[in-house]
């Protein structure tokens, strides 16, 4: 069975590009555009990995990460953000993220490679 990936990203263009790239790589993907929708999706379970943006409307990525940890959800999380400060990365890893990627420094292929190494 294919691994399921949830993309939580408010920039629709990059979310779509990522979704297409991941589907071509053989993953089942679903995209939502804010953290609130993302949490609803995660409640339904069944995801192997979440690609999570930090700066989003309604519910931000930090809050999503917090909830995943609080509820003990067994899902790996890769943060994909434009925040590039070392303290942001440190905070994300401390909160349970598996990886942290700065969007402007990452190609779609490099994101797929990272996902493959984590799943």
C-alpha cells in the first residue's frame, strides 16, 4: 500500500506542485490550506507523514505540531517553511518534527528525497 502524506500549506501554488511531484513518486497525498483543516484530517488518521508549513492563517504550524505531540499521534512531520533561523529549527525538532526544510533552499526533488529517507 502507498504511504499517505498530508500537505498542510497555505501557498496553493507550492502545495499543488509538491502534491503532483509526490504523486509521481508514488505517494497518496492530500493537501489542506490551513492548520485547522490539517488537524481535522489528522484526527481521521492513516497518514504516514505530514509536510507542515509554519506561517499559516487560522491555526499555525507550531500549534499543529503541539497538538500532534499532545494527542500522541504516530505521524512523522517534516517542517517546510520560509523561516530559516536556527532557533526555529531547534524548536521544531524539540517539538517532535523529524526534519526541517527551508522552502527557498529546497527543490521539490530534494523534498521527495528527504521524505523517502524518513519513510
